[in-house]
């Protein structure tokens, strides 16, 4: 299979309201992950490992930081075939609207898709965590003579109501599809496996299309792949299901983002960032080694460029350039670090303005929180884990799903109790 015949399209997503406030200043694929990566690095890395030469990222909301990351990270030189390009929503003589859904986003870029001249189009999401061999997926599509192939994963009853569920025949052909079924009666018709724990097959939102079939299907009504295009394809095309049994998570909510990050800090992390042959790529940085002075660390994901001074950190992710003061206690927390180190002049200005430095101040206790980039947490701040904490938003912090989030650049003064 020649992967030069494949165009990969990574969907940048919409407003990302379920990940707010992490998406208040960035798009979903640009959200930091596991201390040093961004979500977009996951599909980008798998594309590069598969030898895909033409990659397009469709963007719309808060896309500046994503553009900057793509152009500074995935650079192809003059002697490298193919390209990585960003296709942003724009007004044209054909359309004055922004993307109205996943399928509409691709529809509005049909001219660029046709110009790419690829036989196959691989559609990917920019907010999932997994590692897939796209070459095997495309080869499955070719071997099964499909018009459309969908990556599917076995799921149980608990997760089925939040996903697109399909009925998979014994020969791998998809016979039916329903989006987020809520009743047992409806699900009874979609049992695809003789497995009481995971009897259903869920769409992963990852597709391979014959380019001609994609163009034809996008000529019909409907703005969303899961809701509109895939059901239409099942009725009129040969649609096959490629079973993926590896780790896969849709990081679309604050709760799952928080939980998945903390899972990465565990000794038995379900996703392996250390796989030698298929690493996850990200922006190359020239940072010093992390400094740990008298600190106690237990189940911590710690990248380069950090300073941890006589603190206790457990079950947490610590981001790039994080600075944690003496006697601070950090538990079950996701820190995203900082974009820069403050200079001596800036630190002096902070003292004059009675403003905390970037990082976690001495004596602070933080439990079950997300601290976004460049946040300033003062001395002796207490962020508590309160049972059944209601969702709320203040000028300085936000609570979602029982988790306190300090937004990017947020300031929490000395002695604050949350």
C-alpha cells in the first residue's frame, strides 16, 4: 500500500465548550497533554509513522496557538515530499459561513482535497489519545474493497450512550448505525459481539474514504459525519468496520481530560509514551534538566525545565518550566507549566506589585485541580477537594465536574482558600 496515495485530514474541532476554560484561549487540539505534548501531536505522530506525506489540519476557533505549534514543530524541508498545511475556515464566493459541523468542514475544503490528488482520504479527530497504525487501517480498507471504512472499538453498556454505536456483521460490513443511543431497547438491536462485558461496537470517529465516494457523500445534505454522512453511506455504499483493540480515549470533557492525564502518571499507565519505535512527537525545546531539591515525588509525570523545592507532589502531572515552592503540597493535580521563565527584573516587579510569581507559591496546598499555563498561585493558597462541588465561575477560577481550574495566566493571591 502506497501511503503517498493518502490525504490525512485532522479536524480541529469547534468551540470546545466542554473543555472550557482550557479552550478559552486555544482550540481543543492545542490543549496541553501529559506535561509536554499537545493533543494534536497524537494524530500527527501516527501520520508521520505511517509515512503519510500530505496532512491537512482544519481549524476555526482560537487557532493561533495551534497554528504556531504546527508551523514550529512539523516542518518539512525542501527535499521532503508532501506537506503539512492548515486549512482555516474562510469566507468565499461559495460560502459566507463558518464550519457547521465535521462533515461541513471537510465539504468546505473540497477544492483543496481534489487538488491533493489522493485516492484515499483519512479523516481524524484532534482530541483523542491513542496510537494506531494508519497504514494497516488503510490496507484493511483496500483489501475489503470498501467505499468507507470506520475504525471501531468494543464498548460496554456504560459507555455506549455517549458514542456512535454500529451493528457489525460477521464479514465486517456495517449494517446499521445510531448516534448516542439512550435505551436498552434500542441497543438490543446493535449487539455485535458475543461478549457480555463489551457487546457493542463504537465508532472512533476515524474514517477512510475513497475520495470519489467522499465527494459524492458530501454532495448530500447534512453537516456531521456521525449524524448525517455515515448513516447515508451505510444505505448506499460498502461501509466496513476496522476493529481496533488498543487504548483509545476521547478527551472531550474536563473530567476525562483530568482523569486521563492523571492515569499517565501511574506506574501502570494504560498509554505508553515510552514506545521506542513509535514515539509521540512534539515541539523541540532547549530546556535545562529539572531540578529537584529535597522534594518528595510519588507517581508524578515530570518533564524538563522544572524546579521543585522541598515540596510534596503525588499522583500529578507537572508541566514544562513548572516552579513549585518550598513546603507546597500538590495532590491529584494537572499542572501545565509555563511558556517562559520570568527574569530577575520581572520577579522584582512582582514583589513591588504584590503579585505572585508564575508557579506554585511556598506553603500552598492544592488537591484535585487543573493549573493552566502561566498561572500565578501565591503563598499559602489552599485549593480543596470539596465533595459535590457545584459548577461555578469566578474572576479567578472555574469549577467543572468537581475540579477547580485556574485558567491560563490566572492569578490566585497569597492566602486564598478555594
